């Protein structure tokens, strides 16, 4: 059975590209254009992994979504994607255990995300693959 991935991003074009990329690799993909819409999907079905943008309808929407997911089910891996560095020049990552604990994400990737970066993170977080 294919791994179920929920992608959350308010950039519809990016969402579409990522969905097509992951489906072509054999993943089952659901999408949401906001943290609010993602919360509704999460109530209906538990994904195997969530890929979420950091800044959506609110600047911290990805953070709050990640915290909610981990509070409800800490076994769901969450990968945050962010354009913060490109947009603000500030470096943002989660390299240390302390940073990951505060962020509550299992990984952080900077946008634009290279396909091989994303694939490596998916293999790390979903060891059984698609």
C-alpha cells in the first residue's frame, strides 16, 4: 500500500508540482491550501507523513499546524518547507535536537526544494518507501 502524504501549502502552483512529483514516485497524495483545510483533512484520515509550508494564512501557520499534529499523534512525521531565508535573508533551519524539539518538526527544507533533497527526506522519514 502506498504511503499517504498530506501536502499543505498556500502556493497552488508549488502544491501541484509537488503533488505530481510525489505521485510519480508512487505516493498517495492529498493536498490542502491552508493550515485550516489541513486540520479538516487530518480529522478525516491519518497521513503517513505531512509536508507543510511554514508561512501560509498566518506567518506561523506551519508551526501551529506542526504542534497540533505532534500533540494529537507524535508518530506522524512532519517536514516543514520554508522560503524564510529567501524572503528575509534570515537563516532558518532545525539542525540541532533542541531546535527540532522546539519546532516540533522532523525536518526542515528551504524553498526552492530540490527533488533529490525531498526524496532523501522522504526516505529518511518513511523508511518503507511509497
